[in-house]
C-alpha cells in the first residue's frame, strides 16, 4: 500500500483533478480519498516554520532550564 499526500485547488466548477504517476501501466488500484478543506490557511512556508522553532528555542532559553544536546549520547549508543 502506498500512502500519497497532495494538496490541490478546485477549478471554477468546483472540481479537483488529481494525477498520481505510479509507474506501473495497466495495474489496477483500490483508491480511497479523504478530502478535507484546507481551513483557509496556506501551508506554512519554511521561513514560518523556522521562525516558530526559533521562538520555541528562545522560550526554552528564557525559562532558565538547561536542555542538554543528546548528540553525544546517541553517538555513544551507536558506537557500542
């Protein structure tokens, strides 16, 4: 089973056309579609995402708590 995600915009008639190139000619597929309204918001741009991440990091720093970087612990476990 392949789970495919996409977003689209309806045309003037309110129709949405989807095309999924699956690379297998003459193959039958069962297709289930769940259409959810987008909610009026555009998807977050990468800049918006990093702005939110940086704001979160600033709140953590302002809290005064220390959050250690786990990279060394991960490398230690990997090298065992």
